[in-house]
C-alpha cells in the first residue's frame, strides 16, 4: 500500500532505504523535516544522525564519511547551501561521492522561506570555487523526491562526483501518495576509500591540495573526462505532448509541474504546445532539446526565478528559434493561468 | 458542518501531516466559531492563516502569528491569543503537528482549562510514522504532555488524497477503532472529502463531509 508523505520525509526515507546511514545536517526552513525524520528513524537502524553546529561543519562531516566509503548526505536550503559551498568544492576536488539536498527558498541573502528555483546557476555552474560540477537532479513530485535519491547516490558513486537533489519549498512541504522501494540498494566497491589498510595494501589518499601545477592540471583533465562521460550517459528529461508541438515550454521541478497544467489547458484551446521537463540540470539535457530544434517555432522557459535556465536553453537552441522567459520570484509560484496567457501571446505572435 | 463540539474551546491536534489544517478550515468555515487561532508555529506552509481572508469573510476573527504569510521564520505567539481564549464566545485552535507543535498550546493551557475544551486528535494511518495504532497512540500521549491537556476524542482522517481507495478507508477505520480502544476514547467522527463516497463499514460512528480547501498550484485555475 502507498504511503502519504511530505517531499522532505520522502527524501529522508528514500535515503535510508538506499543504504544511507550517515546524515549530517543543520536545520533551516523549508527542509527541516528531512533532518527531523532522520533524527527519529536513523537511530532505529543503527546509523548516525548528527546535527552539526553549523552547515559548514555538516558538509565537512559528509566529506569525512564519504572518504571512508559510506553513503553520506546532508540537506539544507539556499542560504545554508551557500555556507556549504567551500566543503562542496573540496569534495569535488577530492572526487568524493555524496548527496547534497537543496530544498530551495527565495533568495538572495536571507531572502524568504517560500519556494524558489533561484539556485539553478549555483547548482549547475558554480557549486563551489574552481572548475567543478555536481550531478544535479530536479524532482517534480514527491515520488521523484524519493526515487531520485537512489539515482543520485548511484550516479555519484559511479563517477566519483558529489550529487545534488535540487528541490524547492513547495516539493519539500507538499504531501502526495507514493510508493516506496522495497529492493536492496545497489552498492559498488570503493577501492579508493579510507577503510584501513590492515597492512595488506598501500594506503589510500583523499586530498584536494596539489601544489604542483602540472599534477593538478592532469587531475582536472581526468575529472573533466569523467564529466564528459556523465554528459554522454546521464542526461534525463521528460517530453510531454511534444510529438506535434509547435511551441515548447522548458521547465524543471515545481514550475514544470505547473507548466504541465498550462499545456493541458492550452491544448484544450487548440494550441499545439508541449513541455520539455529537464530532470537532470547538470548534465543539462541538451539531447532532448536538440531533438526538437527545427520543429518548435518558439521556446518559453518557465522558472521560479528571474531567468537562469533560459540561458542554457538559448545555448542549445542556438538562434534557430526565439527563446523567451516567464518567471515569478520572491517565493511566488506561477499559476497555470499566467503561463497559459504567455503561451497564448506567443501563439498569436507567431501566427 | 454540524455542531459536534459543545465546549467553548475546540482544539485540533494531531500528528504531523494528519490533516489538522484542512479540518480546522472546514470547522472555521462552518460559521460556528467566533474566533480561530492558528497556533501552528512549526510549519510555515499550508497553515490556517493562509486562508485568513476566506475565513474572515465569514465574519470569524482570525488570530495568527505575525510572520504568517510574511517572510519571517521566527515562531511567535501573538499577545491577543490569551485574551481570545479567555473571553471570546467560541474559539477554534489549530495546534501544530506532533508534540513540538502542541507546546504553543501548552502555554495557555490554564486559560483553556478554565473555559472548558474539546481536544481532538486527528489521525491519518497512511502517514509514514503512524501506520499502526500503537504509533498513533504514542504520539497522542506526547501531544498531551506537551500541551498539558487531555485528548477528548479521536477523528479519523485516513486517506491517500486522490488515490484513496475503499481498502485505504477500511484500513484506517480498523486502526482508528483499535486506537480508540487502546486510549479509552470515543471516535468523534470519520472525515471524508465531499468528492469521495466510501463506506465506513459496521458502525454507528459519524461521518463528516469536508470541502477540500488546500490546493497545490497546479490544481488551481
């Protein structure tokens, strides 16, 4: 039987089912239920739940646990993620797989506590200082909040990169019936991990400090070869009513969910519009958008920010069709009616 | 909604995500209360005060923490809460989820006791931490000790939202009866959204039909 869960609880439960036994966090609205759920359930499984003294401590505890080869995670919301950025960059630099959950709220600064997608740039372009990327997934339902947790862990471990689940306050707080996985998590060998040599092998080193430029460059080139593999293999998107679409909305997460309602309403009015929902944000699902270029007359990117992903859409479309933007920010979620009005404007303009 | 609660103060408590707010809004909209107090200081989303205008239009006074609907993240109990509990004719209190949420109610428990109260425990057996009667019972006891008041009756709100089935309803009814026996408390009623028409088997317990006021953005027009 299904269970009625909040997005934040679903993340926590899915992580436990994925074999995560090390959670390090610090409370912040609107993600606190992740930590609260972990605090209640983790001890029953013999795992470690630890509320650190700050976000910075929490992420460095994740670094330590990941270095020891276990599945570790932390969760926070926008301002807290900024605090974690130094640790995230160190994890990238040390090739450590772990899960970082960002239940976004409106920013910058302390901002507000209502949902937002304002951390797109941060998640996909500069998760920390230096040349770096995270594997980033954007759920659009409570079911996906749960399902993507394991995908994030597995992908992170496969390529030795940290992963981020980029949600928002709406998805974190809302309740939906979901199916929880009963299968055993897939764990892979981590020969690089600090598990103790038992005097049987050479010791492993986890490090992000390389003083010699040629050594560091080599490491970066090797890491970027892995990034290229991720870009080749791990792009994910959902195409909704795109078969005959003359217009396309491009979105992710909660804004894509609202856009879907708008697409249905526009279709009722005879407007041939579809939705490209980006599921991985890095790698950006270029393949899926490229497949529609030439057929779509106009792309409309819908986001809960002042316009961020629209830049990536423009890069892919590359001038072959107009790309416009509609967004609400400050914690406001666009309504299906507003998006429909934008679609109608575009449809009229083209015809 | 009919008048089930006779005492001057009605308090809606429940485990986290049990459907307290939805029930509170329905009660507030019934026109039987002079004041509605939102003491849910735990959860900043989906709270009664978000529906302030709708309730106020019914001529009901709404008292909510000042940060409600604003961007402040600090729990704060407004000064007029105590006055309202002491003097308003019929008061509805939406307590927060779990024991942490009920702490705010605990700060005015003396005033509540003086007036006389019904304290409702809302339960949804489809929620992850209340799948069985024992779990729901434990949380109920935690709430009682946090708010310094005793639960006077149980309300069953077991559902899976749009995916509710008769099987879900049966499961909830059975667990609720188990809980009621365990706690020695009456089942006040079973909640059912107006759109649903499931059968509550083998019973003389009341079924109360509710409106669904809490919608996600994609369910709205």
